[in-house]
């Protein structure tokens, strides 16, 4: 089995363990896959998935560290801040930072992709929640309205409206 096949097999095993709720086994497989991958292109996804496993296990600080590695790996590939993979990495890192009450860091993480994609609903959702957390209610409402205005469907808009209720309250 070559290195790519080994990495893919480990990643499949990790996801199977994760889906079955065996988070320790999933983590071990992801760690081995990351070690085998080195700096290959897929390492960002592996770090992101490991972050989700750690988040699910209640290890938010560890999940933040893996989210930072996922973002760094995306940026190391030369991905720009408007690229979907970078946007998603920034979103998950910011979300986790916000849950750790590191709101200032969350806003800084979002800023480059928001500059490139000012109307992106996902980024504006995270920004709205972070701005509300630091007491910047008017800016939070504006970000929430941008998120709603740019949602891709009525179903997504309804989902966001429910999520952003606290932000949109008068």
C-alpha cells in the first residue's frame, strides 16, 4: 500500500469510528493519517476533521489548535481568502474561538475572508454572533441582515433567522 492509500485508509477508519461514536479511536486514526500525510494537500481536511472529533469530545481548546492547523495548511497551499476551503476553515476556527469566549480573536480570524467575501452568509453569521458577544449590537444586526439577505434558499434563510434570533431582537 502506498502512502496515499495508507492515508486514505486511515481517514476512512477514523470516519467510521467517528460515526460510531468511538471518538478516541477516531482521534488516533486521524493523528496517524496526519503524521503520514506530512504537508500533503489533504492534511488540512484531516486537521479539520480531527478538530471536529475533539470538539465532539468536549475538548474545545484542542479543537481550536487543530482548526488553526487546518487554516494554516489551507493558506500554505496558496489558497486565497475567498476560496471555499479557507472560508470554511476560518468559520469553524472563529466559531470555536467564540465558544471559548475569545471573541476578539474570532473577529480577527474572520476579517480576511469577510474582506474578500463581504456578502457571504456563513461568514456574516459568525461575525454577527461575535459582534453581539462584544456588545456591538448595531453592527451585529447589520451582519445578521447580510447573512439573511444572501442565504441561498428560503429554507437556509429560515434556519439562519432562527439561529440569529438573539442578534435580531430589538
